[in-house]
């Protein structure tokens, strides 16, 4: 084939990829593409990560931007820089980041907004981040609705993450809605996906002992189901913490450290066995 023909083919491939990408200017720093949406993001830490830690925010039902997890992601990267951590804070579909920009898609009025399509969209974004940065291990940290999304993803896309931290998770949807005397939601229920979670996945749930939004029993039920399948799952009640201030607990960073170090040790053992 003539060089001019090769150039034309390459240009066509580039054009098709550009058309197919939901983000017109995807930079993997402030924007990343999913299947059909362009999500805002912030990334901190190593561009050559040993571990990718993805933060998913809650529903922010009181209003305002979804950016409180930016500082948490930044702290994650700083605290674990020796472990070559890349921390990414994603902004869920339809939410603003506080700069005037919004992730594309709908937040459904900030309620009942983790249906199958939305969860798959976030899963596609995390998969794209993995393809871009090629981490050795991936940890998803979710709070509230973000925790529910993370829990569903563990079953819906079992190869996506090696471990997850679920903070203030409404992991038993039926009990959560009935306990709050609210109408049922059609969002995905983490309990429905327990049977699809990979056996070697590590899952730690934590809820504040004073949490009146997502009571501790909701996560306890989910963890018990996982333990029934002999999956490495545990629940931690955070003393004197509510639904929001639980994020300030040192237990969150300690748990991230635990998971990163466990995966690092596992890789070392695998190399020795070879």
C-alpha cells in the first residue's frame, strides 16, 4: 500500500475515534469518556501507578457541587505516594464540579440515580482509566450512593476492581427505602449482585454509628451475604460518626492503606512462587 493510503486510513481511524468519544477534549485529568457520557474528574499522584484508587461521591441531595471528594483523593495520593498511588475523583453523571462545568447525563434530581445504565457508564469510565494508566491493582472507594454504585459494579463487572471500600452504603435497598418510609426506588440493589462478585475480591464496609441516613445494618446485611460466599468481606462501625463526617475518620485512610499493602504483598508472593 502506498504511504498516502496508509495516512488516509490512520486519519479515518482517528476521526472515528474522535466521533465515538463522548468527551470532545478528553485529557484524563479533568474529563474522561464512558460509553456515552463525558464525566468530569480530578486526578492526583503517580502517572505510572502501582494502585489506582477511584473515589465516587454520594448523591449530594442537599444541593451544591459534587467536589468534596477532591480533597480526599488528593490526600490519598499524598499519603500513599511511596506506593505510587494514582487517586481519581469522578463526578457522577449530571453533577457539577463547582467550576460551572457538569458531567454529561442526568442526576435524576439527585435521587434514585444508580440504574443499570448509569452504573455501567461509571464502570466504563473506570475501565478506560485502567486502560490508560495500567495500574497493578484497582480500589474503588464509594460514599453513600457512590458506595451503592461500587457494590453493584463488583457484581456487574467482576473484573473491574480488586477491592472496594463502601462508606455509609445503602446496600440493602428494600430495607433502606422502607425504613425511611419512602417509596421504592428502581436503582440497582447491591444485594442482587452478591452472587456475581469474584471470590478473591476484598470488600470493607464502614458506617458511622450515628448515621441516620444509611443505618449500619444496611451494610451489615450486604457483608453477611458476601461472607456466606466465603468472600473476604468485613464491616466496621465508626464510633460517634454520622453520615457525612464519617469521611473524616482516620479509619478511611487506614483501610485504603491496608488494601494497597495487601495487594502489594500478594504480588510479591506471586513473584516468589514463580
